[in-house]
């Protein structure tokens, strides 16, 4: 096993599964909750995440293949993608193409009736193709404001870690090519205006 990530929501490791490399994601259990409630919540999240991945795969969106869901172990086993995170890719000369790819795949996710929930630059992978990963916070949702929240999370991640490349315009222009983007982009304007107003109020 090789530790990839240990966070509040889950532990992610590279493992061997049926003779080849895979990713194991085990959702953390919260000791402060009643055991029965915690088991139900973890089970619901596992099933939701696996359904999201299955929907995206069926729509042809590039996400890791789903190998196994083990409710008893609170575990999902998925395809291992060998490559760079977008976080690292944006530090290369190909950053403009990667921003376009990230906008395109996020619009495909939204077109599939799903909101990613945490589309930071760490949750896209550059391998032989460009993939979206980590659907632990994803929901089935076609609300414009929820989709706009996805855009806002991505743009805030971009500004926090890659302010030197001025990638906002590239990303939003690529996202705007999606036929249903207009309402989402308008909702983004409202979200950002609300955020600036709250900041000014202190």
C-alpha cells in the first residue's frame, strides 16, 4: 500500500487489486455520532458516490473506472490514474490547454445532472487523457446556483495557488461554450457579488 491522501473525509491509498494498481478510498467514521446513524450516513455517501461515478461513466465523462464498492469496509476501489494533478500541470507551459480541459470536463459533469462539490485544481488528473476525480461531495443537482458554486470553488482554488497565470478568463471562456452555461455564469456573477458585499460588511 502507498498512502496518497489522509483527510477529514477519507483515507486514499494506492493498492494492488486483482494483480494491478488501483485506488482504495475508505471513508472515515465520526466517533461523535451514534454508531447506527454513522453507519447509515457512510453507507448513503458510498452509494451516492458510486452512483455519481456510474452516471458519469455511462455519459462518457472521463472519470476513474469503478471496480468495487465494499459497504462493510466503507471502501470504494477505483482505477489508478498515473499522471499529474492539475495543480502541478498548471505550473507547466501547457497550462492554457489544461484550463480549457478542466472547463470542458466540468461542463460535461454539469450536463450529466451532477454537481462535483469540490472541483479544486487537486481534483483533476492529467494522464493519457484529462480526468475529473474525487466525487465524495458530489450530488445529483441541476440547479444553476449549485453549478455556479462549482465554478466559484475552482476559481478560488486557481486564484489561491496559480494567481501568476491569470487563468480565470481562459477557464470561463471555455466553460461558456457549453450550451447551458449562460444561466450558470449569471448565477456565478450573483454569488461573487454577494461574496464581495459580505466582505465589505465585515
